[in-house]
């Protein structure tokens, strides 16, 4: 996976960053974590003659016989779509079989008092630390119930067998044992079967703050000179709203 995944180094761990990922996606965030699993699944379902699978991830989803006019040979793996769940591209979302990677509600655990990790007295800079728990879900979809189950079973075992490797390589604090869910029909444009694979990931989150007392004093002084703070806030909102209306005209 060296050609797919890059990492940004922290002072303790390697945090996941995907090659070509936008600079506004910070490594170690829930969004970067989804990208990591998309890349990992694409690697698992890549074409590998040494370990062939009935499905292969391919960025070009056109049937092989539509590309060169030659019928697909017997035993040729089906092309598999693997994307993040928030990819709303209609033409892609109508393709099956597919795996969509999504996350559940992200929570943060306070493992130390006030999340404080330390403070540098001369500057007042304070460091903080917590653990973020991120549920990850693979939605394995197919027009056939058995195929949906088989794809999910492959993805489920991939997570189970490699989670210790991912923890070490990408600095993930914990990856809990995956759960292979039931295969159920879902309401789509056509009959589709879906099998979820779910597991939890824990990340260490670190950040720091520096004193802004001078800034706060300036703000307080400016507002105090206006007389009525509530009237000042009201005027700010009305002024900004009116200026927005004028620019729209």
C-alpha cells in the first residue's frame, strides 16, 4: 500500500493521509479515516493474479466488452465500485456491486482532567489530549443477496485479519473486532441487497491553545464604549444583513 497511502508524522504516531487528499482534510480526522478505509478496500479488491477474487475494483466501471467489443471471458471478475458513502454522483451510485464507506456518530472520551496534557508556563500555551471514537461502516450492496453477503464476508475478514497492522502503521489507538451484519433488502431505484460491516476505531486527538486575554480585553473595551452591548450586537447583525442584501441586488 506504499503507493496509495502517505502519512503525516506526529510526535508520537503516523497519522493517515491519502495521496491526493485535499489540504483542508487534516490527517487523523474522521474524514481522513474514511479515505483510509476506501483506499484499503480498493487495495484488497485490486486485481491480484496470486489471489484472485470474483470482484475487482476498477476506476473504469464500463463492462470490458463495451470497451473493445470482445465478450467478457468466463471467470473474469466483476467490477466493484468502492467509494465514500457521501459520494452522491448519481451515475456511480446506480452501479452494483458496490461498497460504500461511512461513519457513525463521533464521540470524544475525556481520559485526563479537562483533557489537559500540559502547559508551558512562560508562554501560557496549553496542550490537550482526548480519544475520539469513530464507528466505521462498510455498506456492501448488490442486486443479488448472496453476492452482497460474500463481498461483506471478504471485507469483514480483511478488517479482522489486518487490524493490528493498521493500528501499528497508521497510529490508530484501537480497532475493535468487526461485526458482519444481516443481509437485507433496501429501497433503491431497483431491488438491492445490503450487508453492513461495522467496527469502531479510536484515535488520539491532540491540540493546543495560547492565551488570548489581550484580544478579549480589546473586544470587551470596544463593546463597553458603545454604551448598550445588546444594542451594539443588534446593530452589527442588522448592518451585516443589510449589506448582504445590497450586494445581492
